[in-house]
C-alpha cells in the first residue's frame, strides 16, 4: 500500500514531505495527520536537514482539508472529534515548532486543514491559479482554538474573522494581499521558484536559521489555550446544525441551519 504521506530526501540538506492522495485532491484523513505529525516530531532531532518542503501530490491541490466522507466514523460527535483533534493539533504544533525552516509549495487548492498546515510553515509560495479559504461555516463547524492560533499569528484577527465569517474561496492575488502567502508565481514555475527559495535558505548558516526561528517563536505573544476553551471547540459536533451541515455537503445541497 502506498504511503499517504511520503518523506523523500532530495539531497543531503533538503527533505520533501508530500501529501499523497491525489485521487482525492489530497484530502486529509486521520492516518495522514498521524503520519505527518510523526515525520515532523522526528525532525526535532535531525541536525543535517536544513529545509523541509511540504506539498501535495498531483499538481492540482495542496489539500482541500479534511475528508468529509470520514466524518461519520471519526468526527460524528464531540467525543470522536476531540480524539481526532489530539492528532490534528499535535501535528500542527509539530510543524510550527519544527526547528528546521519549512516552506509550503502550494499548487491548486489550499483550503481548510490544508491552509492550516500551510499557515504553520515559515514560508508559502503558490501558483497564480491557487485558491484559498476556510468554508467550514457551511458544515456547522468551528475552527478549534488550537487550529485558529497559527492563522491568527499569520494574518491577524480582522483577516482571520473575514476568512471564517464569510467562508469564501478566494484567489492567489487576494491571498497575497491578505498576507497568507509570501509569493505568487506562474503555475508552471511553483516548484522551480520554491526550490530556488530552498537553495537560498540552505546556503545560509544552518544554526543561524534555527536561532532566528527560535527568536521569532519566543517573541510572539501566545495565549495559553485553557482546557475549557479547547473543549468549547468541540461543542459544535453535538449540534443539530452540524448534522445538517455535513450531510448537506455530502448530498451537495444548501444547508438550512436551525440555530440548534
């Protein structure tokens, strides 16, 4: 069976991590979150790698987020969702806390959980046809506090609220203006331009890169997320609106929420 998340060493100093489910546009599953987290946790001890690239296989999509078809078994209520969240949040933290510089190579769709992964990286480079957004309001879902943190740090409260409250899918130009991506390049040049950036990172003193990451991490004022606030992020799974939202998504109909 093919690994749904692959780690390939490009050369002595560069590791490429790929979401490998192109037939589903790299939609994320629980095993994928676990594997991705495992890779990044192992990197904490690595002294050789100088840059990590994260991408989606297939060239059409970085990732559209979590596979909604998996919800019935893995996220149909708050208890299941909280267990899922342990792996999801642990993985996002492992990416964000990775001591090695990280670059998201974004082709095509970068939405929901895909955008959360990209937001945890140090740099993001996308193609001009890439699309972004977090349309979870249509599912009757919240973005849990630990998922929200990286996006808030990246673009601030106002832009984050716009993304969540409107739930729009928007283009690469708007993503650049919002500060979600560092660079927009022609679609055919995404890989080439990303690896030029990687080369520049690797040409620098590796300890200096790691120290700069450490300094930036320490200087960002982080609010400690209480257990009470974290638990509140899962209450939505026990609402009638969640059942309406995700079932409407699967049936491709417009949800009619009841505020219950």
